């Protein structure tokens, strides 16, 4: 069944941030687009639930103010990023907490810590490197590269390992050392941040800025060809080009031959406290490998819109399957130095295939053009981040425009709001 109502220049499969961003770039150049999404809402992995006045991210992404793509994506002009306190707070295996990555080398030295000064100097050097230079370095696993750099164990195991694990969602640091260097460079150049109102705000802004009717939810795509997209229950959609913007596994299901990567597994737990918890908005990393917590924060101190007045929302990330709630509660009591007996566990979100793994050798610019009329984007074509998903979308849209004979506009940037 093919009707004119079911036709667009480009049909995009998947309304995660990459599909929505690709739609934005194409529509900005006068191309007609339909986005088909199997779920009831757009957003994909960037989902947020509401519960009793709390805003609970399903996956708790950490963004960075140094991400360049949000500012280059039409529709995100109203995005406000809520920043964490500078650097990170690290809870060491010895039970002591120290802030890392927040000071200039001179200030760190003045504070009397040689380790901190060395770390700040190393981060400052990375921040100053052009991306191409880091991408030309020899490539191995992040762990192999870190251990070969002669860092003192306090810096290596006490700061860099938990920091990189958090940035890469990879506790074993099997990720490419080039990707790891870029992640550290981004950390050193910007501030960790979350979208105000929850992760879902970002795709919601993208979807709201598209012409009405562009995104069709509850439509599962069954097969994709260059000029025809068939769905399970909503007929066929004719098009001049199709863009696959699903996650990696779904993309390989629709386009056999696409590589299915390994994935990292993540669990996010949300606790509500009965009274507001004093906290400065730091991201607290747990550097003690005996415990399952990777990092935790009082999310409502970073973004006050996420909890009702007088209460706090504590968001905790575990790299792996859900641990027993009692284990997490007892570790959080130690990390926050407070009793967690009255804390209420609001949600446990487990995502077995959270992000594609990026082992070496890793190509961060995987092709997005399969053939003229068929394209693929998403975090598995770039880095496994929101930045990577958005960047792959811009690359895929540019490839479509080129094949249509439409000039590809130079990337323009709008300012983004960052609120402390
Ligand atoms: C637990 C977790 C933690 C993360 N942490 C971070 C972080 O700290 N920093 C960071 O930058 N990023 C992080 N990410 C990664 C980030 O969320 C993703 O890179 C990004 O959201 C991917 O967007 P996407 O559009 O490529 O894919 P998705 O969001 O997966 O969107 C794909 C869409 O396609 C739809 N779809 C699939 N199959 C079909 C079909 N047959 N028909 C129609 N629709 C279909 C899906 O329903 C989905 O909506 C994290 C992700 C997870 C899960």
C-alpha cells in the first residue's frame, strides 16, 4: 500500500537524537522528511520519567560544555546545560575524598599537592592539543596507554582510572587510547553538565522544532530500501532516500552486513532523600574497586528542576548489572557520610546494551553513506556519546544533500546556555 500521504524526500528510521538531528539538518535545506519511531515517544536512549515531582533519567548521561555538536544542531537553541561543580570529587580506596581536575597547574602546586599539580599539567597539555594530533598517536587500549605513562599509582588508580571509566562507561578501560585522550581533552576543556529538566529535554527540543507531523511514533519499521520503507502496521513509505538512525543492533537487523559491536552495560539508580541534602553539585567518583558504584551525585543540586522543593534526588551509576539495593545504599551512606536508611529507591534502570564499545583500532568517522539513497547514523558511527550521535547525524545529512545535488552549508553555531 503506497499512498502520496506516505511519501517524503527522506524517511528516517529512529527518533533518537541522531535521527531527530538529521531531520533538522535536512529540513533546514528544504528537504521533506518523515521520521518513523517504534516507541511511543521520541528520544531513544535520552529518556526521562516523572515520578512524584522527580525527573528520573533512564540512563543518566553526562554531557560536557565542550561538546561542539549541540551548538551546531538547529533546534537546540533553547537547550540549557546545568553544570557540575568544576572537576570531580574522588573517594579513594583509603576513604579520603579529593577534588581533581579543577585547578590550574600553578594553583594545584600552590595548594601543596605535587600529584594534583602533575595531573593538572597533564590535563592542560591535553586540552591544548589539536584533535588531529591526538588521533595520530599510537593506538592501544586506554589502560595500556595510561599504565605506560609512568604516572604515580595515586594518580593512575586514584583519579584517572575512575574518571576515564565514568567518561567512557568502560570500567576495564578497553576503549581505544585515542578515544580516551579525546574524552580527557573534552573534560579538561569544559565542564561536565546535564540538560536542564532531564536528558529527554534535548530530543524533545529537537522534535518540537520540526514541522508538525514530521515524527510518527508507534511505527515499527520492518525493512528499508533506497526508495521504500516498510512498516509492521502502518503501510509503506515511499522516499528518495532512507536514513537508518536506530541503535547499532537494530540497524544491523534492518541492514544485514552492518557490524554489531560489543556493548557496555550500565545501571542507573535514583534515590529520593526525605530532606534536602547539602551538596555543592560535584560528581563524586568511587575509586574503590571493591564497591559497585562508578559515580554518584545529588542531581537536584546540579539541576534543581529534578526534585520537588525540600527533597533531593541522588543519581548513581553502576557499570554492570544492578547490584543488591542494600549494597548500594550502604556504599552511598559512606560516600555521602550520612545515613541512607530513610532514602527511598525510586527507580533502577538497567541497560544491558547501553553504549557500543570502542576498542582499538577504532574509527570515529565510520562511513554514514552505504550507497546513494541509503545512509546510516547514530552513536555507533562516531563516538558513543550524544556528541557522537549528533555529529554522525550532521555527516549523514551532508551525504544525503550531496547526493541530492544540494550545497552543504558550512556548520554554523548558536550560543548554548550553561547554568551553574
Ligand atoms: C546508560 C547509558 C549511559 C550513557 N551515558 C552517556 C554519557 O555519559 N555521555 C554521553 O554523551 N552519552 C551517553 N550515553 C550515550 C547516548 O545516550 C547515546 O549515544 C545517544 O542517545 C544515542 O542516540 P542515537 O540517536 O544514536 O540512538 P538511540 O537513542 O538508541 O535512538 C534510536 C531510536 O531508533 C528507534 N528504533 C529502533 N529500531 C526501530 C525500528 N525498527 N523502527 C522504528 N524505530 C526504531 C528506537 O526506538 C530509538 O528511539 C549513554 C547511554 C546509555 C544507555
